[in-house]
């Protein structure tokens, strides 16, 4: 997996993870696992108060929390704080899998529950599923399917104003505003940003639902476009970054109507 690091400068920034674990040996082991996979560890702290400070002052995309901490306040208290203040996923990492602990943990609706001891693949899978399910589980209670294991393409999950894409065991953030258009090609989508392209395995209709509705529209049966990037339009096409994209009659009427309003 170490070979993945050489491409970091060519892609978007990896997601940032905060570790909250009072066993220093376990915490260091977790950090090594995460960094080997390709995630960035923002900080590694042992008590509730330190975690609150990091969350306040640094950008964090996901938190791994031990339930029992070296402080009066527990990991469950921290989970409650995150739910109330931040819109980010967190996973409980604990040695306790008894019914009482699990029931108590469920009250703050964690995005994952990982029991020690665990392997690197267990950690990776828990993070991947938590990221994929985060927004959808909160909105609908539905469980998203596990992303494809085909490392030649990209899987995705949404957080805030960005979409995370995964390629070769790494997650990278793409700002919605940087996506220019998306082209369907059989079972794959080609996501075109200002300076990069990513392949995603997803139906076009499903992907459209993950994007902001005030910016992204189905311009054609095979295209989604970001209207902010349209450079020109004629009766059959629009142009985005010197690329001609066919449009449907309905989309043409929508664009012309929007321009005249």
C-alpha cells in the first residue's frame, strides 16, 4: 500500500482523521495503519478536552473515538458533542462489546462501531462505510451499498460542500464547484473537474442525487453539467471548457428561460 503515497501531489487532499484513544500504544498503531492506507491523521489525543480543542481549531473529516477515555467525560460524551456541534461522522473504537455498552453507544448514533483488536483492513472498511453512509443514513435511514472493490475506478461519498472520491484505497476531496460536467459511459461515469478526471462506478441518475440541485442538472441522457461552468450555448449543444456537450430540448428551454429571467 505504501506505493500509493507517490501520487498524493497529483490528486486532491486525503481526508483528515482525529484519533481519540487513551492507550498510547494502540493510538500509535492506529495512526500507522491510517497513514499507510493514505489517510491524514490531524492529531492523536487521549482525553475529551483535547479532542474538543482539536475539533474547534483544525479541519477534521472523521473521528475515531475510544469509548473509555482518561478523563471524566467518555467517548460517548464526545460523540454527543460532535453530533450537536459538527456535521462529521465518527466511529467508536472499543474493547467493550457487551450489550450495555453498545446500547449506550447507540444513543449518540455513531457512524460505526469497531471492536478491538482489529486488523488494518477492518479499520479501512469501517471508515469507508462510515463515509459512504453518513449523509444518506441521517436523511433516510437507508444503508448505502459498500463501494466497489475495483481499484481501477473511483467510489464516492458526500460530505458538506464536497464529494469524496476513492481511488486505490485513498479518499480525496473534490469541491462541488470544481466539477464541470459528468459523462456516462456504460456502467462508469467520467467526472471532469477543472484539471482532473475520475472514473466512478455509478448510474448517472443516482450520482445526480448526490450533487447540489441548484448547480447540477441532467443536460442530456448521458450528461450532468454544472451550470456555473457553461461558456456558450446553441440550439443543440453547450460548451464547457472547450468541450461540446449535447443537450436535450427540455434543458435548452430551461437554460434560455433562466438566462432571460
